[in-house]
C-alpha cells in the first residue's frame, strides 16, 4: 500500500462544491478557468519558476510531506519565497484535493501540483511578487491503459552523444581514446565528434568488433587536462 494521506471530503469540511475544478491561486480558492498569469511574468518569459507534482492512489495523496519538503529545497536554491511554510502548503494542497474529489470517478485519480513563478517585471500595474498555484488534474489512465498492457516502445539512437566532460577537451585533429584506442578527431560539434580510422588500426584493434549503436568508453587527451589544471592553479593563485 503506498504511503498516502487521505483528504477530508469538501462536503464534510463545510467547503462548497463547485461544478468545475478549483485551484488555490495567490491566497484564494478560484475556479480553474480563472487562474491567469500575465505574459509579463518571469515564469512565462524565462521559465523562472518551479513546481512539484505527486499523485493520488485511491484518492489519497502519495507522500505529500516528502514532495513538499523537496519543493521547498528547490525554492530555497532558487531564492523563491512562496509566502508560507511547508506545513501550510500541505494544508492547502489537501484542501484543494478535497474540493475536487467529487468531480472524480471512483476508479480515477489526480495529479496534485504546487507551482510558483517569480512574478511580473518591468511593469507598474502588476505586483512584483511570486504567483503561487496549487491545483490538481485527472490522470490520463484510460489513454495510457494500452501502455500498461503492452509496454512502451523505446528507441535507442544510432548516434550516441559524447558527454561534456569529454567534449570540452576535444579539438580538430586532436586525440581521443575510444575503448583505449587513441584516434584522431576528424570533425566535431557541440556534443558529437567524428574520428579517422585507418584500415590497419581497424584490423588490429577491438574496433572491428564494434557496430553502430554500441556503447564505448571515451577518454580525452591528457594534455588538455594538464593545461586546464595548470590554468586553474594560476587563476586561483
């Protein structure tokens, strides 16, 4: 049984029942259709915000406290102040769920999310304060039923991407080790490179056993690492 917390039905708590989903928006419970954020908001313009989502199992919220605690760690890192503590955020989340449960069929469940944006900038007709939303959305269980039944199709691309810690040391006609075999870089981009392989190297190394799509070990040339270490030491001094 998942670690869940039951929501108090809205009818039992005295809260009125709406005929559409409601959300908590900047201190008020409003119909979901009335939650609006200005296009001047930094969350809209720059993606400057954060969110966390959990779900319900049999109408019970899954690990709400743990999700909210994680959300607040993110907010501290981003220096975003929602204007309330984690306990109050949990209370509001439970209230929002309770107000929406009557719209859900017995066998359905909700996504439950907390969202915050940094607020508007550059205009004097909107407050420069964060926007906070707590909302829920039905899980698309019927639409995804075929995935539970048949599984998901996974495609592994033939072209593997090289990691940044390798790419930053590569340069045209420089060296890179592929499965321990030192080769010359023929071309490169942001996250890919090509190499020259002469027939003799191909015949006498393990490269002849490789095929498209195989994973390989990559090592950048040591000279680049020495230069970086030397430069960093000079800068820190």
